C-alpha cells in the first residue's frame, strides 16, 4: 500500500471503533469557468481531525482500503488513495452522508471550513475525477437518470447544476416508478466512467461532478411524470477561495447555488 494510503488506513483504524451516532431544479447564478484552486491539503492535521470527528468515514475507509488490497489495483491513472476514495464513496452509507454534507457545506465558506468533515474525501474524489476525465479524453456523452418519488420542475433555458456528485446510468433505464417520476437525459462533458473499478460498481456508470453547468433544453410533463433534457455548457467557478485550518485545498464549496436534491446511486 502506498505511504499516504497506509497512513490514512492507520489513522482510520485508530478511531474506527468509535460509536456512530417536488423539487425545483436550482438555477445557477454568477457563474464562470473552472471548478477549484490547485492546492493540496495539510494531510496530517486534516486526517487526524476528520477521522476523529467522522467515525463513519474512518470505518468506511478501512473497509475500502482492505477491498482495494483484496482485488488488486485496477489499471488506471489514479493513486491508491484516489482509488480507495472512489471505493469508499460508493458504499451505501458513505455516498448518502457525503452528498448530504456537500449540500450543507455549499451554503458558505464558513460552513465548509467549520462543519464539513469530508475534506480529505472531497479532495481525493476531485483529483480522481479530473485524472479520469483526462484519461477518458474528456468525451461528451449522453446518459440517463430516473428519479422515483420526485417530479423536478424546470424551465427551458434555465442554467442548472447538481451541486453534488450525481450518478448516471450507462444503459437505458427500465421499469416504472409508482407515483412521481423524473427522467433526466443528460449530455455531460465532465462525467467520468467508474464502472471498471469493481464488479460492485457496474451499476454506478458515470459520476458527474457538482460544478458542471447544464442548460435545460427540453421539459415534457405528463401528470406526475417529467422528462427533462440537460446539455452541458461549462463549469461553475468558485472565485473566492479561503485557506482553511488543516485544509489548504482551496476547494471551498462556498458559493454554490442550493443543491438539486438527492443524487446518490439508487
């Protein structure tokens, strides 16, 4: 195991036994280009703090690192810790907690600095997605996502973003929802395929980063069902970066518009 991944695993194990205690599509405002600053976090201070404050992250990291060791490294441009971050994020409990925390952290730089305890995971996932986009030649592709129980509202011409990691299917969705339903047809230029990392990730398909902007190009509503077509137009820029204690990524989530909703894997 690489030194950083080994350090993370040891730190996580040290605290891993602690006890664990109709939506509108949001319109993006004040947008620009680029998604983050390019600074690395202060790993030792950040890791100690986050594993102590976030037992779920600590425990999930240990399990993901063990699974990475069991399977052997996939052929990819990612470091061991970046692969482990993807495997940790895609566990059932983690992606729900992480995305909920991202939605809250996006309210302000202060919220991110003081209360967002996934900075390590956020940084590693951001790095992993950027590397995979380059490796996959930054191709733009169409993907689908069916959301049951929710009928999103949007107007043609709106510019929207997800505000958190969103998973999209590589295959045509099947079956019907009972009740409200939204089918998203998404043309993304930032989404990356993670299905090749593990047999467990075959159904995950593509991850779209929180900062990709989309234009609503078509909306069809029939009763409780809606079909919304989105086309990538660029990325959302966070222009005011803060250096955070124990976190010098410059990757503050502050300034994002309100989140769209729950976009984890289902």
